[in-house]
C-alpha cells in the first residue's frame, strides 16, 4: 500500500471514529458534478483561490483544476459517505474533504520528502467567480512588464510579467531566469489586480495596485502557507531576463558528461551505450515534483517521434525528493505515464536537496541551477548548449520562440 493510499484510509478511519465517538451519522452525500471555487486558507488570513470542475467519466468521478487555458486532470477520486479523497496526478499532493450541503471543506496536503505542508480549504459548489469585481477596470495592463520581487532579508529577483486583459478578466504569468510561474488567472477591478494559480505543486496569489497604465505598486505575492514577497512593476515592451543559455556553465576543460544510472526498470543505462553513439542527445535534468518539468516533458514527449526520426535521442535525469530508488521510482511513475514518456528516465539516487547533487551526478557542470535544465550534446558526445529553466505555454510568445530555438539547435547538430 502506498503512502498516499495509506493517508486516504487514515482519513476514512478518522471519519468512522468521529461517528463512533459522537454518534453523528452523515446522511447520503454526493460529490456533485459542476464547478467548485476552492479557497486555501493561510494562517495570515489570505485565501489562495482556484477553480475546479467535477465530471463523470467512464463510470467514475474526475476533476479538472482550471487555471486560464490549462486544465490539469485529477482522475483518482474516491468517495465514502461524506468523505472525499482526491489524489492529484503528481507532486505527492492530495485533497482530503468532507461534503457538506454540496460544498467541500478539508485539507490540502503536499509532501516534500521529510516535511509536509497542510492548508485547510473550503470549496463552494456552483461558484465559478475566482475574484469578485466591484467596479470597472481603471486600466488595461495587457503587455510585458519589468518586475522586481523582494523576499526575505531584502533579497531581490527580477522577473518579466506577461499579461493579457480582456475587460475585467486577467491572465498571464511571471517569467524568471529559472522558469515561469505557469498559468495564472484573475481580474482587474478598479485600480487593483488579483491573480492566482494552483497546480498541486504550488499555490500562488498575487495582488497589487495599478498606479497608471505604466506602473504597478504595492504588490504582494503569497506562496503556499507561509511564503510572502513584495513586488513592483514597470510597463516595458522590451523587458528581458539574463540569457538562459549562459546561466549554467561547464567547468574549464570539461566537454563530455559520463554517467551510468538505472532506469525506471532498474536497468543500467549509460550515455556511452551503443544506442546513443553518433546521435544528437538531449539530456533533460528534471524531477516529478517540478511544475516546469511537467511542461517541458509534455513538449518533448509530444515531439519525441519527430526528433527520434531525425537521429535524436533523449535522456531524462530525475532528481527526486528522496535518494531511495524505489521511493523515487514510485514518485516518477504517474509522471512518466501521464506524459507518455518513451525515452529512458534515469534515477541517479541523489535527492534534489543534496547540496552536492551536481558534483555527484554531472561534475562537468559548475552547478545545476534550475529544474528543468536542458543539455544538448552533439554526435561526438560533447556538450554544445545548456538551457536553464523552461518558458512554458503560459508565457505565450516566449514559448513559441523557445520551440523555434529548440528546433534550430537540433537542426544544426543533426546536420553536422
């Protein structure tokens, strides 16, 4: 029995004990099909809101988590009397709830290896409004923005905001040098903006004041149960980030990676194996806990046959929360299945939190700075390009640009 399934039964046992101790008996309860507005409740009183849709499919309940154009499918749902268990597809994340008058109340649980985060939530049935709108927008903030986040201890991080506003509706994301914040959705009401997103890995809320069509101030970014940063932004159609191909460096004199790790079946796979000889290789540094890795895996897997027919091989190198092979394999299984990954995904036995993860796995690099990181090897096995982070579909034009860059790099290496 897996750890997540154990949690489900513990929750159901707890519900049964409540009946035995208090004498309370729930009436017949049904997880109704339709829209639910979830509100995760932080200790500071802030609520991180997201929308879901419950449906019937092949005789069972499924749920879509809706953020802008993204619909994340959760298809492991069990209902027992008034108790609901929703296992999210990856990220070691689940929703435990009780049905009350068609609404839900419960806890979001996210495992981080040795620690666990829990946040209570309420979910209101048949309510699809993410944020209330009291007045018409004072401004339209569509476009690109230069953003500065300030975190604990005054640490500053630059980002690029990509927003699309249609009336009161607002969508977009923030790009950083290590990846994007994925799909965010919200509103502009008066001179205020509200954006939120939830994918099972992270829960995010952004609020701010729009000073004019060119300035955003008094921004707050709430992440998970306790993370808080401030932010400001200036409209800048030329806003950019450091070159993603220059952030991760090779050590002086290093040219080729040399590794041999077990795949998902425990079979040892080496970059020196015959199947990779005289082939262009794309090495994907990833983890099943990583939302941006999810977007990259979808992109690569969707184009796998096309590139394979051009003489390109792919290898995934998965850094999981646990260094234990079996634990890591179980975490990776739903990830590999969901994105139909057909290339080998290797498990190096080094956790993502290991401070020596680079030295133990890819000592040719100065440092693995972000997940995902994509390494392009030529037919001789030499590292030719390293791309840090991933600009996913939520970034719009930048995503299309990266797909073009990816095609050009592959084309150059294949034609050498």
